[in-house]
C-alpha cells in the first residue's frame, strides 16, 4: 500500500531553544513545507515525563510555537499544534504500549541516560516515552520524520511497532480496510551539515538547553552582543585551524565551531576548512561571530516579537490542533476497529 507523503516532527517545550535546535531541526523545516504535507507539534505530553513547573510548561509551549514561526514556518502551509490538544496521541500510545515489547524499551539508550542511576524512581512515562513518540508519528500515518542522530533509535522503534501492528492484526486490517498494511514505515529525513551541534564549553557534549552554563549554548533569543560574547568565550585549543578533515581528530571544539560556521553559511564543511586553513581561532571567531549575528538576528528579533503576543500564539495552536485532529481522529477510529474495540 502506498501512503500519501506526510512529514511529522515535534519539539519538547522544556527551556529556551538553542542554536542546536535551530540548525539541527527548525531551520530545515521550512524547506519541507512546499514539498510535503507537514505537521509540527509541540510535544508537551513528552515534557511531563520529567516534572515541569506548570507555568513554565505553558510559557515554553508558546515559546516553541514562536520558534517554529520565527524559523520560517507558515501556519497556513503547515499544521502547527500542541500534542495534548489532540486526544488521539494518548489513545494511540496506549494501543502501542500493548504492541511494544519490554525488551525493545529496555534497549532504548535515552531512558538510561535521562533516568541515570536513579532509574527506579524515574516515571513510567519516561520509560514508555518511545511508544508515545511512535504514536505521534503513526496517528497521522506520517511517512517522513526529520531526525537527529539521538532520535534515530526511536524512529527505528516506531518502524518496528508499525511492522508488528501490521503483522499482528493482518487479518483484521484486510477485513476493515481491504489493505495489506495499515501503518507505513516512516523514513528519516537527515541532510546537510551540523546535524549535531555541540556545547561551546565541551565539544564532546551536545549543545543542550538544560546545561547549567548559559555560555555552553547560543539561545535562539540571544541578542547580537550576547552571541558575540559567547562565541568569543567558546572553548578552543592553541593550535591553528587544520587544512584537512583529518586534522580535527582529537579536537572536538575546533570541529564543532567549523561545523557551526558551515551550517550557518550553508556551505560544505570542507569549503570552510579550505578557507580558514592555518588561521588562528581569534581570527576565525571574528568571522563566525559576524556570520552568526547576521544569520540569527532576524530570527531572534522575530522570536522575541512573537513571544510578546501570547494570544496570537494560542490561536495558532488552537487552529493547528483542529486541523491535526481532522487527520488523526479517522485513523484512530480505524485503529480501534482493527483492534476490536466496540465503537461508541
């Protein structure tokens, strides 16, 4: 069975979004809006797998919505909404909890990282988080998902869940839909440089909005002076920039800054390496600062403007949630019939 091409992605509303979120995901989303039907979700249900202050969660949900719009997403061309306003996400997640095997969840590395040594006190929601992520994607029968390296394992699980559901309910699917399969195998959309932006203080760690040090990241709403200061303070090493890719071995901070430059300039990384071969970091950082400020200032200005208008952001979410529900509810209804639930 062929499925209509549809893109789904979600961002958690937990803290201020960073340059890593922008380069790794948000800046690319607008490239898809003229190619696919796209749904972009603020995954607030995922956020509460770890405790969130309710006021902060509400504000951060609007903040992610603002970031989507500031990054170039047109709410008329895309469906922009928050997860908790579409009940089908939770309904599908329960069905998938019953399809997903414990062994599959035990292999999920993100649970181990987030729960740490205190895993016995972690929430059950954090453990079954990947089933909800699969539900987010498959309740729309999305065919493509923009993902970074850290989410590829979860997308593979979504594919496994789709395949097992299609297998376990094969006879019912044929009876109810006259098709051989009900859910697609969603494909990853991975392209371009700097898919994984690292910390400005430690090039071996991913840039994170939860890092205690604000200097470890560039926030999407940082002004030009703050961006310049953070790049100036970014950790480097005493050696000049190398002239070949192999020269970055053992130099994660150098590799990270050159990758950020390449992504902001929308150039191949090797072209940047050739241009700055032998340069000192003091020289390179000046050029990187100028580029970053030029590229990010319009986005950060628009982000701050939108965040000052919460009523407009709430209206975008409400309209988007209604459009999302129009797609999800019929798919959820068919899922219930396939499983054998009695219709209301």
